[in-house]
């Protein structure tokens, strides 16, 4: 079942089913809770409670967070110049096939296919297709999540929750639920080191920064 996020409610925290699709919630619970020999694969940009993994040994469910691709073969069909820099291009756009397709076409149109010239711009370009995609995503966010996203976009480095709390007008409950929801949408990444920090996905971060600049003009 692909694009499952379309059955969730826009403007609320992640995974809230639209009224007409609540039978799906019952169905997914049955898949997890009842003994059976069936399999179902769900593909979604947004998690619901029924998709959250607990103990793999006790629950018949596996969650795979798709990471970006890191093989230059994804760009071979575009015959770009500057093969030695293609891996840098892939990393810049988080290995996302859709973003890389847009960027490869842009490089051919504007830079005559020379990836080196594009990378020399030293800028994370957001194409018009990406802008449309991210606009739709931002509009789906709850007001709490939008406030958190706009605040996180002001920081170029991952920040701890306490710093985020000092920069938003949200209760602790709303902040924590909002952060969890943004992680369930794969828009915020959690880093674990000496302390737990949070940051926006790199490309989405750049889109939000651009959007804020345009709104100020």
C-alpha cells in the first residue's frame, strides 16, 4: 500500500486518520495483534501509531526507514560531466532519487551537464519541483509543527531540546509531541552523542530558509 500518508488528516500531528479512513486503523491493528500468515507492506511519508516498532522479537512487524542512495550509478543515465564529484552531489541532496533527478536535469539545462560547475556554486539549489513538494508538506503540518520547523530553520547546527524550548512559545507537552510528530514525518533527525540534538532534514531546511526570506520581502 503506497502513499499511505494520504489517508491522514492535514493540519494535525502525524498519523491522525481522516474520518472516512478510520477503518484502515482497525485493519492495521488487526494485522499486528491477530495471528495470521499474511504480509502487508506499507509505504508512507508519515507514521501512525500502528506503524511504530516495539520489540522485533515480540511483534510481527518490521520498520525500515529508507535512507538515501549513495551509488553514483543512479546518475549514470544523465551522462553528467565531472564524474569524480557525483558522490558529493548525491550527499548534498541526501541521496533522494527524486531530488537527484531534478538536479541532474537542471545541471544539463543550465550547466551543460557539468556537475563540477554546479557544485562550484556552493549552494543547495531547491528546484521548482522540490518547492512544490515541500510546500505541500509544510501545508500538511499542524500549527505546532510549523512553529517548530520555522524555529529549527534558524539554526545551522543541530540543537538540544532545551535551546529549542527557549526559542518557541510552546508548552513542554506541545513541544515534545511536535518533535515526535516531525520525526514520524521524517522531517526532523535526532542525533545521539554527548547530548540528544535535533535538526531539520538538510534539503527541507534550505526550502524553509528560502521561504522565510521570500515572506520577508
